């Protein structure tokens, strides 16, 4: 569960800044900012949102696992099996 607190906003030249409490301190000198189109919520992140899949795929490819093995692994997963329809009155 996330820890939610309030932070102060203030004007800084022509822009706006957020004053974070010490325990929310972010290392570095920049963050990524995104806005949810539906809610309007603004999120600060140390990682760019768009590169998550790119990083995952690069990592997966670095493992040198043949595609056939990946396909076989995914085929064995229960969620990829056809659903068997049963009567609600059948015994397990």
C-alpha cells in the first residue's frame, strides 16, 4: 500500500515546484512527470513510463533463451488452456 501525504506547492520563476518532505527525497537532478488523462493526477517518477517494456524485452533477450522454449513455457500455463464447460451439478 502506498504512503500518501500532502506536499507544498510554490511558484519558482515562471514554473511551479513541489516541496517534498525529507523522507520523499529523490536522488538526482531530474524526474519524469506524467499526467493521467482521465483523473488529471500528476505522478513524479525516477523512471520513464515508456521504457518499462523496452527494458523488460532487452533483459529477456539478454537471457539467451530460445523462442521455442519461451513459447512452450507460455503454452503450459493454465490460463492458456481452453475452458472446459461443466454442469454445476457435476462432482469434482
